[in-house]
C-alpha cells in the first residue's frame, strides 16, 4: 500500500526560518550595514560628481567656490578648447596605444610564466619563484633604472621605455600561479591522453576555463598603464610621445599653460576648470570598460571542473 505524503509548503518553511533568524540584533546589524555602505558610497561618489560639476561650471562660480554637486553658470568652453587641441588627441592616442600593447605583452608574459611555475614537476621551480618574489622587495633604485633603460638599452624617447620595464607584475604573477595550481589536473591529463602537448593544453584547455582571472589581471594591467605618468616623465621628453596623463600632469604642474590649450580670450575660463575637464575625459574610458568586466569578478574562481 502506497501512502501519499503531503508536499511541504516551502514558502511557509522559508518564512518560518526567516522569522527565526530575523532577530532584533540581526535587523540592527543589517540597517547599520545599509547606513554605513550608503555613507561610504556617498563619500566615494561626491568627489567625482563634484569634478563633473566643476568641469561644466563658469569661471566666476569656480573661483567663488560656489560649485557643489551641480554646475553653476553652465558652459562648455573648456571642453571645446580641449577637444580641439591637437596635442591632447596625440597624447590620448599614445595612451590607447601604450595601454593596448602593454596589456597584451604583460598578459602573455604573466600567463605563460605563471603556468610554468604552477607545474609541480618543473626543475628549479622554487628557485625561479624565489627570484620573482625577491624583485618585489628589492630594486636597484630610480637612478640605475634610468641609466639601464634610458642609456644602456637606448630606449629614451621611445614608447618601449614606458611599456617594457614594468611588463610583468610579480603580484599578478603569484595570483595567477595560485589559480593555475588549483586547476583540476584531471582535465590536463585527459587532454594529454587525447594528444595535446603542454602548449596545447595551456592554450586550448587552461586559458578558456580561466576567463575570470584573465579578465581581472587584464583590467589590473590596463588601469595601471592608463593611469601611469611617472615613467613617461622620466623617459619621454618629446611631448608628441607622452600619454594623456602627462598632458594632465603638465597642466597641474604649470609647465603647460591654459593659453596653449585655448584662445587668449577664454584663458580665464579655461584656466579655472581645465584640470577637471582633462581628468574627466581621461577617466571616462575606464569607467565605460569596467561594467563589462565586472561580471568576471563575481563569477567565481573556477568556471569549469571535473564532475564525478
């Protein structure tokens, strides 16, 4: 004889569990988190919103410190002057080229080196890892770095002086190495049985299942190069080779006058908010790219594994 069992009311069970867990202390803690995160978000967003407001405000309002979260005396004079400035677009193009080349080179070096170091059977693995870690804490200093890169290798006033010296981040290398060490070995062994060599396993099995860490490291490298300016200041004296961050740095330091950006008649207005306009135009590409990469940060470390 088959006895019919009543199907439990899942919604009732869930509500009962929530009512048990949702104590007075839990509610207080939750509201504290909401309030704290709201204040933290506001403190983070306020400087950027103020930057946008200053970029679109008039010269008089900026000097009188009347600009808060909304533009005062709306104008686009500085935007027009900056966007029609030839040097700005040359430097902007340089930034894009440097960032793309640097990111590609850095990702190739980091992924291949990290995968090699993750192999437990690699001769000299501990020594190579130790040498990589050693460079995180000790360096020759700024002057030897300038002499080696600029003089010995003759890279001064070339884009390679900015791209090559920092093309491998040891921190990113160690993060990716740890990721590859936790990769299911059964997948690699199955691919090897199917006839793939080490490079084939790496390119056709490991990399496609490592999208999360690859996207994260790509964003780290791209943002680092996009915001970089110190190496350019050291090695690039030709303004036509400098990135857009050097354009902004020269404005802040005063070595690039506002009159070099716009007309003399608009120099007062341009001088008031040109830094805000340049910073806004510089940061916008990264802001547009980040939402498309963000999903990889929350998708988990492993995108595939062995079942069984």
